[in-house]
């Protein structure tokens, strides 16, 4: 039961990321997150260098991957 709730929460998070990538304002998308370690710093540097449309596509793909991955987990449990 715990895995199902956990999966549903992450599916909703993935859907929110997809919604944000489509309907989020350019300024909000540009200012996402605070890097916590070296890998985050590298990823944020790459992310900041990309144009806005590419950021939106990457956010949508991330949200889609999260939703599909946790839907798969939900259905297999």
C-alpha cells in the first residue's frame, strides 16, 4: 500500500512538472532550483546556457519520464 501512495505522489509530481513546462512563465522556468553539490552546479550551468524553448522541452521530458516510470511501478506492484 505504501508503494502505491508513493507512486501516485510521484506521478502527480511528474504531471506538475509537465504542466509547469507548458504553462510556466519564462522567468519562473529560468530561475528554477538552487544547486546543492558539484553535479547540480554543472547541470545548472548547462541548463542556464540553453534557450528557453529547450528548457521547456527538457522539463516536459523529465515530467513525462517521472510519470511513466512511476506509473509502470504502480502497475507492477
